[in-house]
């Protein structure tokens, strides 16, 4: 099979699979191993923000003008397609999320597999605010139907289903149209789409409190609104493709039921609240009836039958509270919430959140029906929580997921199993922390650069937050939605610098004062960004895809995804309370070793907490400056010991004593941190070729969108950042072990010193490198430069394509890891996952936790040997050193740093005969039968590359070096000297070119070079250099070349005769000089019959006579083979003139 074409990280080293210098592509791909990255725990998740580095989403604005409004809280929600978990589906990994604010609702459709066009729309209904629960999306066979409930109206939007937009499930496009593409064509004012509620008054006392919406089995759109009177109003719109009228009915208790429930009317009791006012609604269709569940202010749950228009069930939720019921009952419920979950296996379950100060709880109930159509609720579980402000929660078949805001307004996400949780402890979700409140600027750093790096880091700020801060900072209303990421960065720089310059009143500043002023203004802008980022990070809802189990946190400004946390990250990030409750860990094999590992992780956390900010910065800077991590960690430990005022180090030392076998525990942690894996190939799946082709085409799109690329690569960055801290703390801890060593034997200390510390140091460098690659943004390469670079690569035979084939992303711009993932790793990863699974037909389910964990594991394993930041790799990675240096040299060439490239090429030459990539690059494997040394073949390839790029100085330097390698090969030496001569001559180094010419051992090449030297110097009019060269053993050849040139060109435009005359005069060969001038004069007489020609002819003869008079009389003659009476007459006249006073006889033979 034809090998895959792979583009390395800079897109400048396009290599085939068989020629890649890195271990990951040699002989196969890494497998997902449970021993590597240590198993995904089902006990914790980590939040990865899904915002991209692009300008603000361009929402198409649709306005629908109606009546007045009241105020409701912002809300959000999500919808996943039914087939979003199927691999061979046009809706795989595809979902819609929405958010409401006031009278506006905005929808965004996203896919993890392909980029969707026209996927964002904002609908505004002035003065009609969206109700809580007022948005519902359902799918039918042909349509996606969106139902919207406002305080005064209901709306239905009917959009085409993606399967109707794309008839085939096989999608190969990089981009697809969203279902919102043609939403602008809908007339939302038509009766089929909108209906104004006749009973709505638009005031706070008469507006509905909450709502629900759904599509019936007959296609009707139904809207349930909780009216202030305590009734539930149900509005029914006929099916969108049928004629009909709108119907309205009201569900309310009879007067008898009211008396039984409360005995006295509300007004008589003096209670201003309405007991049966619904504060949360949920709907479920069961067989031929629809049940509406209402959680009311009197803490009671009511179940209404829409078919019979009667209340079938009333349950007092306070009965499930263990204590304090009377106190709670006295106050109306305002923040209780209700959620439903239905499956064919467990039936209908309800989860009710009772918002009680200090005693909030979740109750999970199951609806049970008797034979007489009587219903009851079975209690399944009660779960308590200490959190106060619940934002949203979701009930699944086994778990409750919830999101809160804590007292500091920070997001808290947790989940718990309501069936199999004996301890009552919620599982952790490690949320993305807010950006640091202060930015550390070193004394040797430029404040502007540091703040820009932080502001435009891939993990910290959204474009929306920066744009909003920019508008406030500039105090204007200019819109920046169309700015690219780079343009926005420039605009921020100009704005802050202009503010700084405008505040300066003095003409002279010392450097330190100006630096402090920079910090002041940049910190002010940073504070604005921080404020708006916090607002955009406010959580509004949770969304869980039923098909893939993907969990999303819907926030005000973006969506974040929850990814399963790997075991070692879970242990390090967990709080002490959770660590204490850990009884076992997948890292260790037995309980005693698990205890040791947990104790070791607790020590690592203690080291992390005790490390001052300046020492942490020192470690980070050391890694950047390629200093030895071992030495720096030893220095940091000395600083900790010297400043151990709180006896923290002593506490760590005491805890270390409790570890029975520290060396084995450390070794286990290092094993789990190690990304290196053996390459294996899997040749399974030999079934139907068409089915496999269909599957592979679908796999080519899996997780291929810009959203997925950003998400996955940010997850890699998060992993790398966590693992960097683990390795750093472990390295410091091992240095502490060397200091104390109380419970470590001598042989183990030796192992610690010679093996474990060095392994930990290398892993620290590895993860620091992955972090840098994940944070470093790549700059866009113009197409002409990319084409030129591919042409240069073709010289090395590293490209099988003449045009760039990289998959362009809408990210603006991409990080290095994203670039690698999009262009190389993704397809290899998906193929590897495919080869390790039994994939049959279109029933393959895409389970989020399993898929994303496998993708992250394989991507990290691919990235581990693809460490192309060779400057950071060099001090510690000794695998394929020559190949790394060669790739780095090529990178330097692309960035215009020729001298650095030359140094790398020279260093790589030493490994040519040792590394497979370099041997195949030079063709030495195919030419093994020849006597040419591999290093000479390598030099030849590199010289061709340098010549193609146009770097003659580097060619000369490298060719001179190569000559020493070719001492016994005259053919190679001749070619190299010819190269050196050519480039010296091109550069105008005439003396060096002549020297190279004389050193050439090949006479034919030497003659070619000589001819070129003469012609070029004559054309450049550098005749002095030509005349003064000695031309040892080449005198006759030079004369012959100049004579042939002189006789072949026009006499009046070229001066080859005069050059030859000067050449002979310089060597005191006067007779030859006279002969040249005599021939020159004769040709002038025959060919140039003008006054100027006659003048030059006289001068030629005078010069010839002068030369002959300088020769011994016996040799003062010139042979003229042809007759010419005019010439003889002219000469006799000259001899009889004043010139004859020299009285020298001349013999002229003709």
C-alpha cells in the first residue's frame, strides 16, 4: 500500500511514513495501553474550555416584534441528535446549544467531526422575555423543530433535518451547511410559526413563572405555562404541515381540592404566595397520555394528565427530608428544581432538588403505575450536598450531574451515582480555574510581551472578553467582530501603548520608571479582560448527550467539555479529603502498594503547596534555559530548607517515613508518567473491502472539526501542565530523599541517584516541551512561501506532492500541537483506534469517555517522539539525534537562519551511517553496492538543498568540509571543488575561485572552470584580477581561451585583444604582446573601415612596434601568413617616421 504522507509540526518537513525519523511512525503506531497514562477513572473529570482563537461568532440577527416584557434569569440548554453516537451518521458527534438573555435567544450548532457553516443565529423578540424552560428542540424523521416560549408568545421553527440536507451518511467534505443556513427564509410572523398569548399582560404579577414545551406523537406543538394563579395553561398549535386552530386549556385544581389542600384561601391566611404555583415543570409522554409534572411553591410535586385534564398524583417532598420540615414548610419554595429521565429498562425516574439553606438535597424517585391507573412514587435515593447555589443539574440512568456557584462565585461541578454510592461522597470535576489575578513580570522581561502572551494564550481568554475590555478601555462603541486573532492582538497593543504615551508628561524617563509605567497600564487592561472573562465564564446549564454520554457545561460566553481524568492526574489534583477516602488506585497492584502511592502523592501535594512563587518561576525558567533540572531542583530544595519557617519540610519528611517502599512507589509513578510505548501493528479486519473502505472514509472525518482540534489539544496542554508539576515536585522530593534516606537502603539510594532522578528529570523536560508546544501559536505561512519550501523539499525527495495538502482549519491561528493533530496525527489515531476495535456496520457507538481518552492517550504517545522543539530536547533526548538535528536545520532554513542550519547539518553528518532515516534520506541503502561513503551522499543532498535555496556561502563551507571526507575519491573531490569554484565566482571572490580552480584534480573540469573564469571576469570588467593570476600550468589554456574569444566577437564592443596584450605584458612576453596587437590592427583594417577604426589601428601598430623594440633583435619579428600590401606600406611609413630614431632594425616576414 502507498504510505501515508505526513507533515511534521512546522509543515515544512513532509515525509512519508517509511522515511519518518521518529519512532512513532516506524513499524507501526502506538496502541492504547491501560498501563500507559494509567487508566481512566470513573471517579473524576476535568473541564476543558471549548472556546476557539477566532473573532466573535457572527450571529445572524432575526427580530420578531411583539409586546411588553418582564425579567427572567438567563438560561441555557442543549440538544443532541438521536444518531450522534453512531459512527456512520451525518449527525455523529453533532449537537445544538442555546442560551437566553432577556428577549434574545441564540442558537449554535456544533460538530466534533466537521466544521459547520452558518451555524449561529440570534433571535430577538423585543419585550417578550424567554421563560425558564422556554426552549425545546426535538427531531422528527424529516425536521428539527424548535419550540420557544416567551412571557407573551409561543413560537415554532421548523428546520430541515441534516439527513435530508445530505442524503448520504457518507460525508467527506471538510465543511457542511448547518441546519440554520436557511433560517432567514422563514417568515416567523406566520400563524404556523408564532402565536401571541391572549391572556398575557406582560407584568411581573401576571407573567408565567416557568414553562415546558414538546411535540406530540401527532406532530402538534404543545406549550405548558405556569400561570400566576397556580394553574397550568397548555397551548396547542396544530402540526406544521396541517391546517388547524390553536387550542388553549387550563389545568387547575377544583375548589374541593383547594380546600383539602389548604383549608383556607390564600388571602384569608394572609400568605402572599400561591401554594400550587409551579416553579419547575417537566413533561413526559407515556403511551397515549402526556404527564405534566409540576414542582410547586408548597414543596409538593403534582402530576397532571393532559388526556384526562386532572391531577393524578400529589406528593409532599418534605416527607423525604430527615429533619427540619416545619421550618422549611413555613417558607415558600423558590429554587427547587425538577428533572426527568426515561429509559425502557428502568422506566421513568424523577430527580427533585430541594433548595434548603445548609440542608439542600436531591431526591430520586421512580414512577410506578398500578392496574387501576393509579400512580405512586417509589423512593430510590436521597443525596445531600453542602453547596448552596445550584445552577442546573441533569439526571441520567445512573448519576446526577450538578453545577453550582460557590460563595466566591466560582463554578463547582460534581456528579454522584444515586444507586451505588454508599459513602455519599460526590465525585470531583476539576474545573478550569480563572486566569491569575496578577501577572508575574521578571526584571529582565518586557511587560508588554509578557501581558500579550498571557492575554492571547490558548487557555485563558476568549476573543469576546478581550474585545469587550478593549471597548471599555477605549471608551468607544466600535465593533471588532471581524478582527482576526492577530489583528486583535495588534489593536490591543496600539490601544494600551497610546494610553501610556498619552499619560507621559515628561520627555525623559529612566528605564525602570518606564517599565513600571508599562506594568501599570497593562495591568489595568488585564484587569478589564479578567472581569469580562469571569462574566462569560458564568455557568448557565449542563448538557449530557444521551447517545455518547458527552458532558458539557454551557456558559454565558462559551461551552466547556468534561473529559475523564487519568488516574495519576486524579490523585494529584484531588483534595486531601478525597485522597483520604481513596482505598485503592489503578496505579498499584495491591493495597499496601496503593497506600504507599497515595502517601507519596500527598507528599507531592505538600511540596507543591510549600513551593514559593519565585522558586516555581525559577524552575520554569531553568527548563526554558536548558539548565539541568537535577541541579536546579537541588538548589530549590536548599532554598526550601533554609526558609522552612512553618516546618513544612519537616512534615513532609515525617510523612515520607510512613512509606514502606518508597523506591517502588516512585518507580510506579514514573512508569505511569512515561509516554513511550512499543509500536505494534494490527492487521485484523479482513472482511468486506467496501465496508472497510466506507468505515475508513468515515473515520477520516472523526474528531476532525476545529472545535474538536481545539478541545483535544487543550486537553493535551492541561495534561502536560499537570504532569509538569508532578514531575517537578517528584524531582524535589527525590532530592529530599537523598538528603534524609532514613527508610531507603544503600542500593536503593544508588538506584534513586543513578536511575530514578534522571528518568524524572527527562520526563519533566518532556512534559514541559509538550506544554510549550500546546501553548505556542503557529504563524500563518503565505502560500507562495509554502510552495517554495515544498519545492526545496523535493530536492531531498521528502515530498510526494507538489502542492500543499494540509487540512486548513478555521482556527485563527493554531498551536503547534493543533497543527500536528489536524495534518498528521488525527487520521493515524483514528486508524489505530479502528484497528484495535471490532467495528461492524453503522451500529458502532461513539462513547465519549472511551473515545476521547483513547484519542488523548494516542496523541500524547505520537507527540512524545515528535519533539521537534529540538533546542529543548537536545540536552536530554539521545534517540535519533542526527535526524532531529537535520529536521531542526531544515526549520532554521525555513526561518532564514542559515548559519544555525549549517551547524545542525554538520552535527547530523556524524550520524548518517547510524540512523535509518538519514541512510534512507541519502539513498545509501540503495547505493550500498557503490564505494561512495554515506556521509558524502548526505553532503551531496544537503549541498543540493542549499544551492536550491540560494545560500552560496553555506555551500562553500559545507563543500570544503566534505572534501576532507573524500580524500581517496578524486571524482567526488573534483565535483566539490567545481561547486566551490562556481559559488566563489558568483559571489565575486575571484582569488578564492582561482584557488579552487587550481585545486581541481580533474583536468576537464578544471578547463571548464578556467573558461568560465575568463568569460565572467571579462564580462565584469575585472581584468586586473585576470591578468595578475599566475595560472601555473594553465598559461597556454588561458591564452587559447582569450584568443578564441577575441577572434569570435565584435572588435568595437569587446576588448579581448587588449586583455591578451596586457596578459603578455604582465608576464614580460613582449613578442607575444606585439603579435596580439599586430593581429588586432590587421583585423581593424579589414573589418572596421571608419575614422575611429583607423585611429585604433594606428595605436595597435605603435604598440606592436614598441613591443618588438623591447625584444632582442634576433627575435624581434612577427610571422604574418597572409599577404597585405597596405599593411607593409603602413609599416614602412611608420619606420621612416620619427619613430625610426630608435634605429632598431625589424624583420617582417610575410
